[in-house]
């Protein structure tokens, strides 16, 4: 795939649609999971200009920081802790409109106001989560959930 990310004009749907196609083409030509996570984080981050976009990978009973874009983040998160650990435990995407109202939210940055965490499946197992933080309240909705779930599905297809 070309090394240039193309960002669609228009709304979120249009942006995700083009992003999805570019991710599909990227992962088709590369099977290294870290390389793919790194580029997928960069592509999402640059398309939308989020505050923090990255992966935490499952390692035993913890999540360990993986490829990301944005400021320094916590290295390890326990099962069931924070939004990330909750998404892993509940095996479900977490859409958090206001992180201050989420019990146990881990504040890696005080500027983060809303968040989405999407489990990454390899077959029947969750092997990572995609975490995105926004400086604005209520950034993420069903459109983000649906498209981000589709995008991370491409990683281990
Ligand atoms: N807020 C996350 C922790 C990771 S950072 O935001 C990058 C959580 O509560 O799981």
C-alpha cells in the first residue's frame, strides 16, 4: 500500500469508510501484528486528530502498552481495571462519554475527557484492546463503535 494516508472530506462515516479500505490494504501486505497495530494507530490518529490512540496487548493477567500515538501512557493495566480492563473482562466495546463518571477510570492524562475501548479478537480470544481518548466530552458514539470494531477485525483476519 502507498505510504500516504488519504483522509476523506465530509463526515465521520466517509472518513471511516476510506480509512477502513486503507487499513484492509495495509494489513493484506503485512502480517506482523506489531507493525500493523503501529500503522493502524497512526492512521486512526491522523484521520481524526484524537488525543491518544493505541493498543494494549494481553500478557497473562494484564494489558501491556503496545503501539500508540500521543502522550506518555501507563504501561500496564490489570484485568478488570479502568476502561481498558473492563472492555477486556466484559468482552465488549466500552463507549465512555465522560471519563469522570466511569468508576475506576485510569487517568493517564488529565486532559482526556471521553474514551472508547474496543476488544481485538484473534479467533475466540481477546489478544489486545484498541483505546482511543479524546480531549472533548462525548466524542464517540455508535458510528465509532461499529467502524472501529470492523477495523480491528482486519488485524487477525
Ligand atoms: N484511560 C484508560 C487507561 C489508558 S490511557 O487512557 C491511555 C483506562 O481507564 O483504561
